[in-house]
C-alpha cells in the first residue's frame, strides 16, 4: 500500500465517518453516458471512484446515464464495460438510469400533485426568452399556474405519445427569480419520439440529467456522488429534487465536485472525439493516436501505467492541464519492467563484415530483460551481412559521436566489436553500404580479454538473411497545439498534425516472427512497441507505444 496524503474527497468522507456515517453505508458510482468511448479523462474519474471503493471496502456501481436516446448506443455500453474491466476494476452492480424511468415518472406525478411541477406548452425559444439573466429575474410562464388536474392529464398525454416533440415539457416549479439560473423552473422531461437502446419504444418522454442523476443516486443509495466541477451550480438543484423525495430512514446522497482532467496536445470530449472518428481523421475510436482507453490499449499502454498516472496526479479542485509527457513517463516506467528486449532496425543501412566467412551463421546469446531475472535468454543469429540504423553511421563524427564512423570501433549488441573501414555511396552521395572488419575474439560473454575491452558505443543490428520484416507504425501527437480544444476563435480540427502517423518497414530479429497481437517489446534503443490488431502471420504490424526517453543518448 502506497503512502500518500488524503485527497480532499477522502477528507470529506473521513469527516462523514467521524460524524456518524456507518462505514457500510459508503457506496460510489461511475456514471458514464453511453454516447462514446471512454477517454483518459474518464480514467481519472474511474480511478477516483473505484479507488475509493477499494480504500473503504465499499461497493461501486457502474451506472449508465442513458437518458438521451438520440446519442446513445449499445456499442458504447459494451465498450465502456470492457474498458473499466480492462483498467482492473470490478463494479458491484451494473445499473442503467433507464431502469428507473417508471420510478422517475411516478415521482414526477407526485411532484405535480404537490404543485411542484407543471407542464409548459411554450416553445423552447419562448422559455429561453423568459429565463432572465444572472442579474435580472426571469418571467413566469403563462402555464405556470395550470391546475394539478390539467398538469396530470397533459403529462399523461405526453407519456402516451399524444403530442409531437417540442409541444410540451414538464418543468419543476421552483423560483424564476433565483440567483442560480438552473433553479429557474428547470425542464424535467421532454418529448422525444426516438427508440431507446434498452427501453425501445416504451417511452417517448425522457427525463433530463438533473432530474435523473440525483434520483438515480438515491435509488442506488450512493453515499457520495462525485462529478466534475461544471456541475457545482447544479448541486442546489440536485439537493432541491432530493428534498422533495428523501424519506427519513434512507441515506441521502451528496454531490461533490472535482476538477476535470485535461491532457496537453489532446482532446478529452466525447463529442469532439466522435468528430475525429466521423471525419475519418483517425481510423476509429481505438485508433492508437486517440486518447480513448481503447486507443491507449491498442497503442500498448498498460492498465497499470494509466492507473499510476491517475494516482500520481491525484484530483484537484481547479481545472488544469496535465502534460501528456507524464502519461508517457508512466508507460515507459512500467514497460521497462515487463517488456522483453529485442533488436529491430527501422531505417536500415547495410553493413558487410569483410573478414567474416560468407555463408556462415552463429547464434549469439541475448538477455531478454535485464530488469527481470526470470526473463531468461534467447538466441540471435549473426552473419556477414547485417542491418544497422542509418543514423548510427557517419563517415566522420566528432568526439561525442559514439556510434560508428570510419576508422572507429563500436560493439554490436550481444556480439562483436567491429571497425568501419570504408563505405559505398549512391549517385546522390548517400551512404548505402559500410564495410567493416570484426575482431573474432571480442564476442560478448566469451570471457576473453578482447570481449572485455571497453568501447564507447553499442549498436543494435539485425542479420539480413535472418531478418523478419514488419510494418511499423510510428505515431506522433495528433495535435500540433498544446491545448487544441481551448481556443475561442479556432476550431480544434485546425490543429490536426498531418504527420501523426508514419509507416515504415522494420527489419526484426527472427524471434519476433511468432509475436501475437498485444505482445509488447522494447526494440532496443528505439522505444516500446506492441503487435497491432491488424497484424497477421504473413504481415506483422507493430505500433510504437512510446520512444525511449533518451533515444540517442549514446
Ligand atoms: P464528455 O464531454 O467527454 O462527454 P462527460 O462528462 O459528458 O464528458 P460522462 O460520460 O458523463 O462524460 O462522464 C462520466 C463521468 O466521468 C462523469 O462523472 C464525469 O464527470 C467524469 N469525467 C468526464 N470527463 C472527465 C475528465 N476529463 N476528467 C475527469 N473526469 C471526467
Ligand atoms: Mg455527462
Ligand atoms: Mg457528455
């Protein structure tokens, strides 16, 4: 168990416990609307709520906030469940706000009977024009004084499908002069002749968020309903609705707010992410460039890395932007521990070892993961013709260039010390081949004096006749701007990075030929990579999860 100080939500809970809440009365929920895939912002809310569940040994519900059939789909429900489970959390009960439609309707009828709700038959424009401003009170609707009987009849008619969309709404009768605009007779129900992914055509009136959320919390007996800061002004309404309904012997939920998590160089809004998908800028919700949980998973992020990221940042009371490099730090840190090391060349330059016998091959021992003693060793083939990276050779280099230069020596990882003797260039002057000699006594691990000789540079390499080819997808940030969604005068789509995906052919050591979808590796000196779901036995596809931080430190 990690040692960290309590966050402000935990302080609230601790105080409630001191003031008489039974520990067994604690219950939390994560309440996504199934109108898109979850993103890294949601991961904060998931880690917060499920983290509280673990800390206090309390149940956490997964509640689908499915009150808008126009935007919600079963596909999203399934994706959300998969993502929460993948992050490593177990929910107590799978709940749907739509399961409460009848109860909510009955309560609304109750409010009408108490004179606290009425059917308004004005257009939404008329209602908006009467709302007033934060400093000026609004005007009462001419329908505000309808009789209880008439309201009951109209509301039933709304439910029975007697009216068209927009003909009537049900409003709470609160206070058109309230300083909180949300208290000025908010709409509770609207008519929508749309089938719902769960209730089908049972209903043609749908409850609004504010009427649904607190009541759902109450039905489920959620003790602490945690939401993002934009709901702070909604709290008064949340409480008002509960005031009308809560019975003395049942727990009364509390809404508390924390800051939304924003991540630099990306977008965390399902609506905008949907726009990226629909416009074809990305290949789908799980495109590895997407900040969705499914995109991060496909990219090679691990649940641990996302949880550690969320835990490290914690939660805040004020909106903030977290640098995406912090997320990258956490995935590197985790993959460093678990990813086997392999050699792959992504930008090949042919190297010929002139004093190595033609047609000969030998298999060298290579350590799979120096961070993991149990990972063992594998064999890597060596031969006269190898690939190294283009960037690892220069005809001349200064004293800080520790890679290969003419007349200079480097060690080939797990292999021999070589010396570059000459090179061949094409018509444009580009080096296309390097001729080297090797020291046969210098093989790593052979124990000879030569094998212990210190040379400054170590290069990765792949034997050409043994190399396995693969499509390697190199990703860059999807947006060129650190806060693409925060510009008043510019649409976030203007900041799309046209070079966010580069596809190259990689040459891999043959141990990778049977790599399975999802398998993760460190391509030594290049970064962390995983096998993409597009990969087949005939056509391997790798994603770069993240480069190594100090790619070319040597
Ligand atoms: P979006 O704009 O992406 O649709 P949302 O808040 O409407 O976000 P919901 O499905 O309603 O999406 O969110 C489920 C829960 O996750 C809510 O409690 C919400 O407050 C929380 N959440 C959503 N986005 C973030 C974020 N960026 N940081 C922290 N929590 C978030
Ligand atoms: Mg929401
Ligand atoms: Mg939303």
